[in-house]
């Protein structure tokens, strides 16, 4: 967890998934994906082009040849299946929680005739108690869907909703000080062929693209150089790997009770509720997304988690069982933290077996060698 010597509490969830064609309305400036940030090296193919944009990072297939791009994506419609699993681990209390909502607008009575589906998935890793995690789980989706700009300006809506939910929890804590606590938050929204991931904290989302792990989030920890610069510019400091000597994460919702962490109004404190976002246009080779609390990633690398989950899905194609097996494997490897995994599959079929093609090797013989061979053969 995030707070030194913090106590842990319990868990709750909701379930399911869906999709819609809103992605054409999102306007994102696309730049080049920095290969140095990619978690793994992958073979170069026409359809593997990765891109990014700022402030909204993006992965896109824009570099693919136009005719191939049309064949790959023109008829591709994600078929969403989701599963989830949590375990208290070696902690005395459960502070992780999660949510899976098939149709976000319909779930909150905001659906309109002929309007398509936005699906919402989230993992929330609490610290110092369960209340912040449960508050964000219960309120953030509603704040998003009730925003006047939902769903046309989704990036702005999500950022604004993180801050509004954080401020609402601060008011709750002033009335009920016993609820004072904090939580990291990672959400994934799927609409049509678009996937938008928003992260504040050290939960992680990893996409499997033809078996290659693509990290859709950055861990916000004090060891991150960019986070350290931001913190120090706002008067904070890193002490023994902890933000202001107290927190193991640099972005979170809640924690209003910790002195010097946050400020109401325009003045920002070193602990930020601002989510970092990445947007991807899904292509046929995108197989599934893993969202996990930090206890999972302490014992799985991103690529290792993709390899493990992919193998299990090939064996039984049961998404929820796969989540359970990931959690159990982390426990076998020594995980003692609360553990939560949500997996969203984009296909009804299991991931295909990967065929490794052997490189062609041209063999030749010099004229001198040919003469020598002829001499020996003729005796």
C-alpha cells in the first residue's frame, strides 16, 4: 500500500462491458511513440506503428499502409468480455476495490434513444482505510456521466471529474473525519474502437497487442524523475522514497488529512489528483487489457503478465478465471498486499497461437570454393 504503517480494510465491486463509435469525435494531435518507453521490443510490421500525443498520449495505427489499415480496422468491432478478481492477500484489511460497468449512461439513467454505449472499468487501491477507494468507486462514474460535456469531450470530462470527486471527498472528510484516507485510481473507458485510460497513482493498465505488452499508464511513484521535479516545484520533497516522508505514491485522490499534501483552490500541493491519460484506437491485433493494483505489478512485469494471461486464455478462454489465476500466481510468488485484477477482452475467441517465422538465410559458394568442390568430387 501507499502510506507507511497504514491499516487495510474491505472490498466491493460491480460488473460487465460494451462499445460505441464516439472515437471519431475525439480530436487528438498524434506524434511519434517513443520506442524507448515501450516495455518490450517487437518485430516491425506494417500494422505495428505506435504513436503518441501530448498532453494526451496516444497509440495509433496511423503508420500502417492505407489499404492494409482499411482491411484491418474497417470491419473490426471489439466484442467486449470482462472479468475481475480480488484477494485480501496477507493484509488484515481489504482496501482495494473495482468497478465494471457495461453501459455507463444507462447505469445512471442518462441513456438516450439511439445513443451508443460507453463502457467503464476501474481499479482503486486505497491506503489509510477503505473509505476513499469506495467513495471514488461509487461517485467518479456518476460525475463523469453527469458532466455537461459527456461524451463529446471525454478527455476534459474525465480530468475534471477526477478533481471534482477529490473535492467532494474532502468535504465528506470535514464532516466525518474518521473517513480520512486516500486512494489511487485507474479507469479505462471503451467506446467504439477507442480506449481511453486515465491514471492517478500506481495501479497499471497493460494492453496485449498480438502478445506484445503495451503499457497504457505510468506508475506515479517518488522514484519517477518527472514526478519529482513537479513535486519539488510545488514545495514538496522526497524523503527515503516517500512523498513528504509519508506517501509511496505521488498522485492520489483523498489524503486531505495529511498536512502539506493538498490545497483547495488554484494553489496545488505536491500530491496531485490530476490523471495522466492515454488514448488508443483498437485494431484487430489488440487482444485484451489487464488492469491491476500495485500488488500485482510488484510480482509481474508487464510482459510477464501478458504472457501468463494469454496462455491461460488460450487454455480455457474464461476471462474471470484468468483474473483469479493471475491473483493466485502473484500470491504464489510472495505477494502480501491486497490484489485486484480486471481483464477486458476485445474478442470472443481466445488469443491465437503466435507463429515464429524462421529468417531466410541465403547460402552461396565462391568460385574458388566451387572449383575445390569439383576437384574433390571428380577425385
